[in-house]
C-alpha cells in the first residue's frame, strides 16, 4: 500500500516506542499498549497533550492493524483538508 504516512512496522511498537508526525497542521500520534496501537489525530501546531484530539481509534498491533491504521490516517487527513477548506 502506497501512503504519505511513514508509520513504522509492528516491531517498532512492540518495543513500546511511540510515533508521531504531521503534514502541515494535520498531526498524528501512535501509542502502543499491550497488543494494541492507539492512533490520535489533531490540528496543530501544538503537541497532542496541549491540543484536543479530533479523533482517536485503536488498532491491533499486527501487520493488518498497521494497514488499517494507514487507511484510517488517509481518511482522517482527507476529512481534515475538507474541514480546513470549508472554514
């Protein structure tokens, strides 16, 4: 799957590493917890802890979960762009 998001493979998260990034003001963070990844998106420019999450969703910590996460991020990014254009 080709994507604009460079999310690490499951092994990275199995080591309890978090991952965050942004495309312009669209920000995202992935946090592992046990056998699950929790992804959050928010409007920048500040960090998640200083912002309000627009959406949060859990995914299994598997290759298939990563693919679902990438699809979800692309959908969230598209919705974010639409909301920015509208207002």
